[in-house]
């Protein structure tokens, strides 16, 4: 049943809206999204919206996961930092696309739960770190790509500093509703491209931010 729902999700929500990257489509066809939601809501896992995963957090809408994954312009073997592990679903999609994934989550229970689930589902190569992703992950820098799946009011500088030159960072920026943006780090500065409006949970960080 889930295989059929997943196939329908990819054709009706993802391909129909113009996502073309074959690696993204293949990963979304493969990763068992229903395993990343609460057990009682598995039957809804392939619907066209974000969902609660408990602890006040959400798993993003499938289309948003697909669009962000495509915007990363990933090549197999690239080193990627995800900030906001949540359920672990986006991390699994990136791993399925051949990326070397480091993901950081500020809620300890979620970091533990998602690390265990990713390992159980065969994504044990994904490194899950508990901590404040606002600071990036300096001990593993530099990264070819950074994806932020919680919304900061403005772009956090540390993860941008930890990006290679020519690297891309995809993130929602703003309060309440956000712009999904792609930042490219070039020798002459950061170039911004806006995709569309989104709504993510806020990025948590210390006082005065
Ligand atoms: N990518 C996730 C969805 C993310 S929901 C998925 O595929 O399911 C946003 C997540 O970001 C939440 O789990 C929240 O706890 C986390 N978060 C918020 N602020 C953070 C921070 N400063 N560092 C790391 N994670 C953070």
C-alpha cells in the first residue's frame, strides 16, 4: 500500500510541479516516508502537506523537500550539512542521492530518535549531531552544500563561512512566513536567488538573535 501511495506522491505532487532532477525523483521513490512520521499517522505520510512528528516539530511537505533537494544541485560524494534533522527524512533523501550527510538537531530526543531510525533504515552513514546548528558544524567544515530546514530571521553567518567557494546554501529566511532562498558563495560575494514562500518552524538560538 505504501509503495503505491509513494509512487502517486511523486507523480502527482513532485513531477507534476516540475521537479526534474532524476536523483531527487529516484530518492523520493525510494525513501519510506511513512517510517519518519508518527505511527498513528502513517497512512497520511504521502499527502501534500507538512505533518507533526511530535515534540512540537514537523516533517516538511514532500514538494518542499524535493524543491530544496533539487536546488542543492547535488553531485554524488558531496559533503552536505543539514541544520534541523527533525524526523531525519530530508537527511535520508540526501543520503539516497549519494551525499555524505552531517545533520544537526537542537532537540536531544529528536536527535537520538532520528539517529536510531536512520541506522535502522540503512542510512547509518548519516552522522547525526545534537547541538545548535546556528553555529554550523565547524569540526566537519568545509561543506559543499548546506541546507537549513528551520527558519532563521536572517541568514546565519557561521554555516555560510563553512561553505566552500562555489558552494550552495538553501534555506528559508524570515519570520512567520519565509522566502526559500539559494545562496551561492562566489569570489565576489554571495549571490541570492529566491524560490518561493514557505513556512518552517523557527530556528532556535540564544538570546539577542
Ligand atoms: N528536515 C526535517 C524537518 C525539520 S523541522 C525533516 O526532514 O523532518 C525543523 C527542525 O529544526 C526541528 O526538529 C527543530 O528542533 C530543529 N531546529 C530548530 N532550531 C535549530 C538549531 N538552531 N539547530 C539545529 N536544529 C534546530
